[in-house]
C-alpha cells in the first residue's frame, strides 16, 4: 500500500493537497512505485486531452440524466476506432 500527497498551487497562490491511496504488488521501492503512478496518470491525462481538444468534451452542454455518460462512452468508442484506422494516407 502507498499513500501519495499531491500538492497543487493555483494562480491565486492558493495551495491544495489531495491524498491518494494505492494498492500494488510492486516491491517496496518508492522510486519504482512513483514511476508507475506517473506513467498511469500520464496515460490518463493524454486520453483526457485528446477527448477535450479533438472532441471538445469540456464544451458539451449535455448534463442531464444518463446523457453525459452515454456520450462519453460514444466518444471513447469513436476514439478507439480512429486509433485503429491505418488505411488513411496523409
């Protein structure tokens, strides 16, 4: 088990701390665990960036019932299909 404290400094110099807990089968090596966590969040951030920039997910005005979740699934399916497309030549 691991506990990681994330500190974020806002533009108005406000500091926030978020504590996250992890369960891992990795050996008791802080550097190895930190690298695994950074790698995981790097992939998450990259996916969220693509969904926001290419699909403008943050601009979506759909906010009621199950619509936001359903549309998020459709966007992820579309992204996966686009990533699998190899026949288009630039």
